[in-house]
């Protein structure tokens, strides 16, 4: 009787082991097309994503350049304004003092 249970357990274990191996070896989606048509679709999607990434980078670079130019222009304007005021004030004082 013990021999019968051992053989049953052995066959049951072998069936479970082989069943799981067969299940893992199958494709996850057997209906999926892996041919040239699907390759072209995948390439199209990748190109689309790459184009979006490049456009986003260009947009960010343009914004950064615009803001940097704006800050530099304001800084130069303020320095020129301060220098001009100093030159005008110096000229006024120089004109008031007789030589």
C-alpha cells in the first residue's frame, strides 16, 4: 500500500513539474505579430517618442537662452544707466568749479 502512494506522489509531482515548465515556455501572447509589419510599427512609435523628446529639449533650450539674454540686457542697461548718471554728475561738478 505504501508503494502505491509513493508511485502516485511521484507521478503527481512529475505532472505538476512538467505542467509548469510547459506553461512558462509559451509566448505570453501567442497572437502577437513579430513580423516586419510590427517592427515597422515599433520603429514608428520610437521615432515619434524621440521627436517629442528632441522638441522638448529645443523648447527648454530656447526658453533658457531667452531668459539669459533678457537678464544680460537688463544688467547692461542698469550698468550703462549708472555710469551715465555718474558721468553727467561729474560733468556738472566739473563745469561748476572754475579752473
